[in-house]
C-alpha cells in the first residue's frame, strides 16, 4: 500500500476512534441527565426520608448504570444546589423545594400551609399611574391610578418570592389598612369585595434575577428564578389582581393535574 494511502487509512481510523469516544461521552452524559431527573423527582417527593441518597454502588445497581454515570448525575444535582456531599455521610439533600400547585387558585399561604408559616415583608404600598399594559389588563383608563404592592414573602423565615401586585384603586384602597403582613391578598380581596375569586390567567417562565431581585431574594445575580405572571378575576369576571411573582427556582417546584379534553 502506498504511503499516502496508509496515511489516509491511519487518519480515518483515528477519526473513527475520536468519534466513538465522543459518542460514548455523549451517551454517558445523556444517561446522567436522565438519572438526575429521576433522582430529582425522588428528592422533591421525599422518597429519601432522612434526606440521604443511597450509596453510589446502590444507585448504580438500581438504575443499571455505571458508577461514572451515577457520579455525573450527582454532580448535576450538586450544581443545581439541590444536594451536597458530606464526609462520612454521602450525598444528602441540601435545599428543599416546596410544591406549588398550578391547578387551583390559591394564595401562597394556603398553598404551603403544610410546610410552615408564610410571612410577608411589605416593601411598598402606594398608588401609581397604571402603565399601559397594566391598565389594559385591569380594564382601567390608561394613566389611571392603581394600587401597587411589593412584598417579599418568606416561608419559615427563608426568602421564597418577590411579588409585585397591581390592583384597581377602587378595590385596592380598601386594602390600605389591611394586615398585608399576615394575609394573602386573595383572602383580603374576597373579604373587601364580598365576592369570591373566579379564575386566573397565568404565564410561567424562567428569567434571570436582576440585581434588585437577587439582593432581596438573597440569591446570586443572574440566577434563574421562576416568573409567574397571574391575572386574577372575581367570580363575576372582573379582573382584580395583576401579579408578577419571582420565585427562587431552588426553593419551589411547580406542579399541576392536567386533563385531556374530549
């Protein structure tokens, strides 16, 4: 075989070897992500009552994975801040995420009552001219005053969400003297209007924490937070509460029950 052909053959074999190596790495990374998803679910549903995950060997046997795959999966969960490594103990839950249902219209204190006490630090309660998008959604004249409320919400003293709320002034004025530190706005709205809440339109997305939100929520600037935009209506259909809620992504898990329509 001429030298040029031997060189091409050698280069071809080398390229094949590199491609195979990359494929193995990619497949292991894929399996690690899959395993991390399964373990994350178990952590969020308290499948490990003492907060400690099984040993790497046990996880490898249970999920038919290599130890390298298990270690890579645990590294992914550690990077999320969900677990940590403790000498002599192993991998343990570091930060608990609390479940927030999306299939019922409830305030935060109602939603998380089984997990502790929700308190509110009221940072602002002031009438402001309604920005155009707010006026449109609350069906008030552009520039008309609305009540703006900003609250930092904590669960058992730990920062959980930063809420920016806009209310029509005719309804919001009645809340100025209300106990916003210890009550959900939903509960107060039903009390002052004498009308139950009906439904809400929601939008959920991940956004980066700006400097202000990061400082208030005690999370790194640029960290991913869950932004829930919610427009709530009274039972008669009137829009009464527009909220922009930033949840710490490492402390909340959204869930819901969906039905396929006929």
